[in-house]
C-alpha cells in the first residue's frame, strides 16, 4: 500500500497567496514529476504483489522502485518517506524543547528572475540560506517545479462541488487521475519553482527572509514523542504530499536534507542508542504502511479489484498476508471456497517467498502467469504436511 496524498495545503497557500503570478521559466514540461517516465528493464518480471479478500493471489510486475516508473513510483515514494520520517524523528528525539517543533514551510524565490532547469536546481541552495534567515534549523526539502493553474483548480473544484470526488481527495492526485499522459497533465499546471520543506523551526519569521523571497509556514506538526504512533503519521502526510509532485530529473535528487538535519550535521547512530534508533525506524515504516491513502484508489502495484473472472473482491498488499494467514476464520473461508486448496497453497507459497526476502522468482517462471502460480503452489505444498491415508483394516485393528 501507499501513504496519503492529502495534506492541509490549500490552493491559496500552495499557489495564489504565495505567488499571484508565475515567473518566467524555460523548462515547462521538460522537468517531470514522479511516475512519468520509462520503466527500467528490471521491472518487467512478474511477482506476487498481493491477494484478494477471497484468497486469489494477485500478480504484478516486480517493482523497480524508481521515481520514473508509471507503475512503481509509489514504491520509491514510500521508501523515501520512511527514510525521511525516520531521520526527522531521530533529530526531534535528540534535541530539546522548542527545537523539536516541526513545520511544513514553503519558500518561493524572486519573481523577477528567469528560471531554466539548472537555475531551478541551483536556487534550492539559496532557499536553504533564506530559510535559515527565517529561523529554520534544517529538515527535508523537496523541489517543486510547478503549481496547479486556474484550469486545474477549476476542474478539481467542479469535481468536488458536483460530488464526483470526495472533498478530501488530493488535488494533484485528482489531476494525475484525469490526465492521459504527461503532455495532458501539463495543461493543468504552470512552471513556477518553489521549495517545500518539513523542517525544524522553533519559530518562523518570514519577515527576516530577503524582501524578494516569500517564506510561508503552512502548518505546525503534532508534538513529538518517539513512542507516539500519531506523531509519526503526522510527518508522513506532508512528506508524501511534497514528494508526489516533486521535480524529477536525471542526476538530481528530488528530496534532500539541509541544515542541522543533513547527514553531515546529524548522524542518528551517533546521537541515539542503537535500541532507540531501531525503534524509530520501525515506527517510521509502520506509520507509512498503516496510513491509508485518501487520494489514490490503488493499494497495491496491481488492480484495485481482483482480476479473477467472477471475483470482485478488494485486493490487499502482500505486506499484510501474514496477518491474514493468522486469521483462522479467513483461512477457513478460503479453503472452503471454490478451488480452496489451490488458493491456500499459493498463499502459503507467497508467504514463504515473502519471508525469504521477496526476491524475484526464478527466471523460468517470472515471465508466465500460469508457471508462476504453479511455482507458488508447489512452494506452498513443500511446507504443508501431507495427510496420511489410513487403510480400513488398520483403522479397525487400532494399529
């Protein structure tokens, strides 16, 4: 599954209030956002990606985990969010008092400049200095090349007002959904570089930033305690939101760390005990995995509903299979259904494959669905005790 694409960022804060007009740019459409690129060859192989509530195994292309891939960019995003939330949590645990305060802050550069791709990336370093002047200590930064335009905003607002989509749907998620491809998407956005940060800031003083910059605090996050699951989830939402439409270009990082949170300034392994750092990493991953995604329909790298003929059961990410297999009532319902034994054996095979690390299935089966399902069934059968057949005479004699 994937984390939420919604956050309390309004269009006024994200575009109009920060900058009434877009600056002159020379990269319109050339800089993309995650999910609009060519998948690498390594993501072509089939592998288990989930299962349905009725017990069918769902196969999909094994994740390449790259930000360019239309199918697997969310996996890249999820991994990046886990790392970012863990580092932010570690920093917040290591510092005291108001230094723990984390805010979602946007820095927008001067309007009277012209921005090429190179200038957009180079201005990111300038943004760090501007944020420091405004009272920011350091944090996570994501370069944003675009803002939604009037056409995109109107389309989204009309869909919400008509009841076509829930009000809490993410604006960027909606525009991604209605766009056929990247060229179509660009009709709803304007090039306008700005820099989102989730950063430590005891106080933010926008007036201390240079006059030609705009620094806007969007919101302050929940106070942090390293055992508080909700505090981790509060960090997941804005980090994920910023990554979904961050800038993507070869040899450039979409997400970076700066200031006191940068790896050169802060090392969790040195500042924290091994036990606490391990606990924080576990909590960060748990928060990402368990936070539902309001703005997306797909929960796995496959269909939202089971593709099996006649089965419309909801699909579940393979990550949760062990939990389902521990539910005796659910296992019984699978076994008692049509093709129950085969479904159950495949699920056992998937669970064993997952426990072994979830690597690619053998080359001989990874390109063929039927062969892969048979391989999983045999794998499940290999760890399933066979029932011993007892002859009638043996049973009668009690031997």
